């Protein structure tokens, strides 16, 4: 994996990015005006390489990393250089392409065997997010259904991944349009984690809804949960809102109850990494607490997810495996450049929690807004 930097300088009211090739001109943003789309994941045809924004260095830098094989993609997913359920799903699809291009296989059967091995490695990199496993398996299934020769399959896999990538953008735009109908002029919204363009190929899920409402001319203010321990809200969501010109305040995760109880919040929005057939949803740790506080104060809670996030093989959130990450993410936090915790401290670091469906006012998908009873109404989405 290698990286290159797009110079990121705020000059008055403009975000200036230099050293951009034609393939990446969509990254150019002007504060308050999106002049083009920003793609988190790009396939570079001339070099036959994958390029992804390194989300670990935002907001200090806007940097693309280059990936030449699927194991580098696995590392990027594990280390959260790329994150967000839709984004890692598409990254996984391109990971299969890289595995195919790098495979020494001389027959279709040997290549398919290599792809199965690569798929298992990619899926293991983030087990909670169902988009990753579903899109990786979709690519592998495609390879088994393909009837051409070896080189034709490699080209077909690339075109399939590109199609999946473009499909993600259209799905996000559809969700944004449906969800924006739930947002009123003047709404104040709590948003958890990051669900914007950075968490997808482009546009976003829950933050995409907020962005669409803003682009429709609705005056909106967002309370941005820091989202500890990796601070995706404070680092990524705040950065995106800056680019779109949307009013916001960053709040600590524990402050959401105060704002909800004091009547300063009209709605709560978040995304999801895996949703059970009954509507229970696994999302970034802290989502359950936020939903409970909103429910107790009669504030609507909307979960925004593509239908690819719904895992119909499990009946409830009790069956969702929760990833527990390195305790260093919790213990390594500094305050005023000083270590926060005692040197001998230990920590637990679940990356997700499960919010029961009873706390959700509605689920926004690319096929429409779904209301209770979720088990029945989500099942309707499977029908052609």
C-alpha cells in the first residue's frame, strides 16, 4: 500500500485541493457548495489499482492510499483507514478484483478457489458489518456463475465491482430523498458516528439524509456526537458538515441526554452495520444509549440503512456478533497531551451495540420509509 496527499488548505471560505488527477476531480469542494461528488473509493484503470481516502488522518489531511492486493485492503478495513458499512462492502468487492488480478491460477477452478480464500480473509476483517460479507460473497457467486475464460472472468469481476460501486451511490441518493421528507425546516438533529460520503462510496446514509434536506433549502442544525473512542463524529462528520455549510456543534457522547430532555432536539439519526429481520440494529457503540434517551423524551429516532444491511438470516439482534477491538483505542486517549488513564489500566472496547427495534420510529431504506411492525414490513422489501 502506498499513499499520496491532496494538499488540504482552508483559504478564507474555500477548501483548495491540489495535485488531483482527472479521476479524482470530484473531490474538489467549496465550503457550502458541493461543486462535484466526492468518491471515497476509486478504481484507477491505468494502474489497475484501488484508491481509497485514508479516514484516519482527516481532518488534518485528505490523503488517498493505493492498494495493490486484497490483503492490503483487509488491513485498511481492520485499521479503519476505510470504514462505514457501505464503504467497506464496496472495498471488499474491489478486494476480490485485486485477488483475481494477482492470482497465479491457470484454470477457472483454481481462480475460484483463490477467490474463496480471499473472501474469507476480507470478511474476517470486520465481522459485524453485513455489507462486507454480502458484497464479497456476491462477487464470489458471480465468479462461479460466469461461463467465459480466465481473463474474461477477471475483466468481468472488475466491471461487476464498478457496477456495485455506482449502485451504492444511487442507493444513497434514494435513501436521502426518502429520509429528507422526514426533516422539517428548523429541525435540530443529533447524529451519531459518521454516515456521510466518507462512510459510503459517495453521499452517505443518515448524514446523506441531512445533507439532502439542507440542499433542499431546509435550515438544519446538527449536534454531532464525538463518538468515542475513535471520534468519528468529531473528526469526520464535523469535517463533512463544514464542507456542506451545515450548522453544527460537537457534543460529547454523554451530553445527548441533556439536549434531548431540555427540548433542544427534534430528531435523532444514525446508520447501521447489521440489521436483524425484526429491525434490531447493530451500530457504533453508544447508539443504544442515544436511542434510549430519545425514546424516553418522545423524540423520533430514524435509522438509515440500505437493504443490503438487513440480515434476514437472523431473527433478532441477540444473534449479531459484536466485534471487540484493541483496548489501546480506549487507553491511548490523551488530554492536553497527557495520558488520561493509569499506566496499569485495562479496558473493554466493543465497537458496536444493538438498538432494539422498539426504540426506532422508522427505518429509512432506498425502497422507502419503513414503519412498525418491522418484522413484517422489512420482509416485504425482499419481494421483487
